C-alpha cells in the first residue's frame, strides 16, 4: 500500500477515535472529574494520538496503545460505576496487526502476548451477562490472534517478494555487466581489426620496397622505392587519423568504405614487384556499388581484398604472380572476392589478419575459404549484400 494511503488510513482511524473520545468526555459532566473519569479520558486521547502516528512511528503507536488500554482495564475494574465497552478497544487488534506486519517476529510475538493479556481483562469481562462476557471476550481474543496471523503472513509474503526482486535485480545487473563486457570486447576486436588492416598492409608494402631497393641498389630503383614508401606511409597515416577521429567523436561504424581503394591495393602489389592480373569492375560499376551497398559490406570487401593482397606481398616473394578478382556473378545479392598467387612461403610468425577477416565476414553471414593450393595460395570470400543496414 502506498505511503500516502497508509497515512490517510491512520488519519481516518484517529478521527473515529476522536469522536469516541468526545463522547467519553461526557462522563465528566455525569460523574465529575475523578481520577477514574480523567484517566478514562486520557486513555482515549492517548489511543487517538497513537492511531494518528501508527504509520510513521509503528513501535511507539503499538506501545502506547497496549499500555493505554491496559490502564483502561485497571480503571474499568476499579471504577464503582460501569464505564461500558469503548470502541477504542478495536485499536488493540489494529496495533497487533501493525506490529506483525512491520516488525520482526520476536517483537511481534511480545506484542501479541501483551495484547492477549490486555484483551482478556478488558471491560468485556464486566458485562452483566456471564455468557456475553465469555462470548465477547473470546471473540475479541480471536480477533487479536487473527490480526497477528494476517500481519505475519503479509510480512512473510513481502519478504519472499523482496527476495525475488533482489534476485531479479542481481540477475539483471549480471546480464548488464555481461552485455557491457561483450560490447567492450567487441569494440576492442573491431579496433584491433581496423588497426591491423590499415597498418599491416602498408607496412608489408614498405618492407618489400625497402628490401627491393637494398637488393637492387640502383639509384632509379631506390628513387621509385622511396616514392612508394612515402605514398604508402602517407596513406597509412591518413587512415589511422581517420580511425582515431571516428573513435574520439564516438561515431558508429567502421572507416567509410571507398571501393576505389581496391585499385590502390593492386597498384601497391605491382609496385612491390608482384605481377598482378586484376579482374575488377569498371569505374561506373564501382560507383554504383558505392552508392547502393551498405557501408559495412563495402568496408568488409575492402579489408578482405587488402588482407589477401597483403598476404601475396608478404608470402609470394619476388616475381610472384597473382590474380585478383571481384565480381557479383549471377547473384546480385552477393559479391565474391578471390585472390590466387602462384608462390607461397609459410611465415614463422602467423599474424592475426586472416582471423580478423574471418570475424568480419562471419558477422555479415558470409563464407571464407583460404589455404595452400599447389605451390601457391588460394583465397576466396563470399559476402552477402542484402539484409545489412545501410
């Protein structure tokens, strides 16, 4: 029950007790201001106040009610006149219910025992008929006990419910923490893939160019190698700055996929001494793909092609020959990228490039197949275009 409703209920009960108190005040005019009549009036005032604060001060309210009505028993038994059975006696089961509802079982049990004692010696025991005395006293005691049972049952129900809520909150908190951890892990993996794809490809080109210039040693070759190294390092720095800017701005998605870069990858391989036979879409087709395909598909296609070409540069060796093909074949909702080279040298330290490419492709529901084929290496990837948000 809402706090405002509980307070309103307490005020209504106090108002009813106040009306009874006003009626009891008429005993002063009938019997005079004796210690019994004044005590009776004081009991009613105390019970009225206890009812008014029962929500905010439950222990105080219960204690005052039990003590005041216990004193009323004393007054009733000591009074030379019959004071009658006051309706404020109903405050006793209300107090027992409140204690059982709000307090631990030990406190509630003590309150119940005190209330039963007060109820047993209540003014009902002074009714003219012994039958009425027994019936009304028993009914009053049953009411007190029933109030206790209802209050204790409600408290137990609340404890069970709060336990369920607590466990549910813990479960939701654990799920939230797990989702945050997965998101963080996914973000770290995404950044790792981006950094690897940007840096590894360009460093491979730079390494091959530097090795070629050192091996050949001619001024012409040295100049061409230095120009390639300069261009490649500049492109790598530009992509890294773009990635960092996106991360700082907290934008979503990967670095924007410019499909024209596939030609740059092929040129880099040729500059590294690889003989490349490129089967690529024309500029109009690339522009149409660029406008129609989702960014995630374009970026995945770029990184897949970049990693395959990088592997050719790193593992193909001088004068290797490669075939790079990007096409849609008969299915307009899928794009296929294939890279084959005729030479392959196993690396002593396997990297993370192919793992990152597989993660990218699987996120889109595509397929990836790669491995040695004869003396060379075959790389094939199919990426679905439909079903991905633009």
